[in-house]
C-alpha cells in the first residue's frame, strides 16, 4: 500500500513517467493528496507496524516531502524557447495597389 501511494506521488511530481501516457507530468495537488494519505496511514497505524514497515513508511514520507518541496519551488511551466521571427515576405508578394468597384 505504501509503495502504491509512493509511486503515484512520484508520478504526480513528475519524477516517473505516467504508465498510461509515457509522459512525465507534474500535478502538485495530486502529489499532495498522496502524501497526505500516507501521513494519515502513518497516524492510524502508529504502534501496529513492525520496525521494517515503520521505517519504510517514514523513508517514503521523508523522500516524498523533500521532492514535493523541490518541485513546488520550480516554476509551473518551463519557459518557452524564443521563437525565431519569420523572415519578411518577398517584395513580389506585397500588394502594390488596390482596385475597388463602385
């Protein structure tokens, strides 16, 4: 269960490719939901996990929190590369006069 939520959070943080689209996408709201769910799981299972399970949950939460903070500091979208300006049209294609009919 922990690894399921951890994987989904990493996909939402753009750290892993979405298996459906094969693209990395960032959705901080979805990542926050997965992290919050793991935090709730940690609170509800306090005292009921063995040492390995508890350590796995704590490591997963720590890693995800660090990744979330790093991703939240990045801009929402990467800056678009400057588009080269189009070359001016040749003189022959410019309209030299306009004829109207009355």
